[in-house]
C-alpha cells in the first residue's frame, strides 16, 4: 500500500532537486546542475545555490546546484565534509493524545490580534503593514490558527504556500510567546492546523535547522518521522 504522505514528500524533494521522481527511488548519488537553483524561491530571502538530500534510509546524497558550482562540488566532496544544515521529516499520523480543542482558526476579526502577536513575537521586524494581506490569504485557506488567552493571541501556527507543490504540501510554522511556552500550546495549535489541512487532502511536511532539537522533538510528538538530512546553502 502506498504511503501517500511519504510519496508526496519524495515528490517535494524531487521538485527542489529539479529531477524526475524516479531518481529518488535509486540509492545512487548525483549532482544535478540546474539554473533553477539560482532562481529566487518564494518565502526565502535568497536562492539556495546548493540543495542536497541524504535520506534516512539511504547512503546516497542527491544534490542540485547552479551549474557553475558543479565542478567545485565534485572536487571538494563537500557533502562528506560539511555537516547538514537542516533536517526534514515526513508525516505518518497525527498523535491522538494531543488535545487541540483550545486552538481555533483565525477570522477577519482576529487580524488586529495577529498584528499585535507578530509585534510581540518579532520585535526586530520594523514594518507590519504587510501583515493584514498576509493573514487574509492564510485565513482564506484555513492556514492560520491560534490559541488565545482572553483577547490576546499567545500561540499561532500558519502554513504559507510552499515553493513547490503548493496544492499538495503544507509546512507548518509555529511561535508561542515566551511566557506561555512549555504548556503544550505549540503542539495543540500545530495539531489543529494539521487536522484542518488533512481534511483538504494536504500532506504535512516539516523542516528545521539540524541543531534545533526542540523543533525536531515537537515534530516527532505531532506524528512526523525523520525523512532525511539537508544541505541548503546560499553559497559555498
């Protein structure tokens, strides 16, 4: 029986690597020179000139890079020498022990609360005039959920469009205000978001920095399993 979430995660990685899906069914390393790696990626500040994957169940390293970097990658064997920058996880099943009844989808009337939340969560952000349009887009797709304490939003999870397969893949992002952490809010609001998107036949996907133990632990608690390690490099 096909595991649709695992298969969609494979398809997502194939899109990042700009190769046919069949290439990831082989345990054979490759470096794919592609101009796609020099293009700006929606949701990211800069292109990843190098993107490489080592799957949990494989020894092969699958890589894509801007064409001018291919000789350097082959000569330096960089992936054997450099630690992965990120890990990615695929979705298996939502943890039934998580109570997410305290979380709810945000509505138009909640946008002001979301702006206030964002200002508290990211005080270094100088402008907030883009948030209402951003929030409305998420609300329209049931991709912005939160937990409130009274009228104050204290934890929120969202899922902006992914750069590839946006109609199949959703990647949660979550933030809880510092004074409300370690109370299960992040798990609850993420679980509520994932449940809402599963009803739309979306595949949840998770990635984070390789040294972000808290994020990896949260993902596993939600029901994700390690898919592989990534090298996402803006330059080398």
